[in-house]
C-alpha cells in the first residue's frame, strides 16, 4: 500500500468578518520581523546609526513585495494577468517570484546605499543576506499552507497528497513536498551565513556573504526545480526558475572570488 501524508491544511488561520488572516502573509511578516531584529544587532555591533534602520526596512519591504510580485506576473503568468490586471495587487493569495524579489531587493539596497548610508552596496547587502534567506524560508512555509508550488508525483513515504491544490489534477496523486525541501535549504543557508558573519567576521570581506547567498539560494533553487510541477513561464530544456537561477549563481561566484582575492 502506498504510504503518503494527506495534506489538508487551510491557507487561513482565522477570519473575522471581511478580515482574513492567512499563513502566507503572517509568515512573510514574521520573517521580516526577525530579520529586522538581526540586522539591528549587526548595526549596533558595527556602531552604525540606528536611524538608518527604519529607512532600510521600508526600502526592503517595498523592493521585496513589488519586485517579487512583478516577477511572478511577468516571468510566470503574464498571459493571465495581462487580461486580469486587477488581480495583480492580490499578493495575499500567493504568487511571489524569488527572482523578481531579488531584482527588487538589489534595487532597494542600491537606493539605500546611494541616498542614505553613503556606503558601498556590499556594506548593507552582506548584513541582510542571512535575514533574507530566512524570509525566503518563511515564504515557502506559506506556500506549503497554500498547497501551491507542489512537486512532481512521488511514491516516497514523505510524499504529500495536497487535497486543496488547484487545478484538481494536482491533488489527485501524492507529490514531493518541494516547499519543504526549499524551506529547509534556505534555513541552512540562513544558519551558515549567520555563523560566518558572527563567528568568522565574514563582514570584513565585502561581497563574500552576498555572493554566498546567491550561490546557496539559487543553487538550491536550481536543484529543487527538478522536483516541481510545471510552474509556467518560458522554460524548455530548463524550467523558467532554472534559467533565471543560472545568472544568479554565476554572479554569486564572481562576488565570492573578488571578495577572496582581496585577501591575497
């Protein structure tokens, strides 16, 4: 007999009248709150002005949400959203693309560096690398609760049968819980980057933590794409997620090599 886990979780935690509190939004906010606390500790340790934190928070929130949402719309479901533009703002229903989020975050950090800190891009990007990996993990937990971004069919005993997945054919058979694979991978990246920052003074090598973030996050993303059901987009030989991950990993490698070369 095939063993699997029947997943019937509801996307909503509770609702009061027109107010619906969903796991996706809560996990997104939870990740940002912890991330803000971690970055604050880094600012204090390096004696950076605390007043910059509020600016950084708003820049990151705006960049992450706008970039990730527009990335999903443009990279994965433009055919749908081009005819349903009013649906674009409904981020609480899911639909954020990590690659678009990266574009938004990089833009936000550049603006912060240019107009607020007056320091190098890597000065701030190395500090937010680990917290952003945590936010990514929390988002994947939200995807799990939404029964979205499900995996390919699987006969493994840890496979999930996503009863609430849509379209209906995705709910018919057990599938890889690829959301959990990514969640655990991103938590690993988060832990390693945090350890390197505090225990190995990696922040003294500008660009190292940022480069490792790109390699870790998008290296894992490339791998787990093999276990995902079709997410749409322009992928052929590789999925859309894999095509978009390749330049991110290469950029990360360049950052790491440059950062390490400065020590030679």
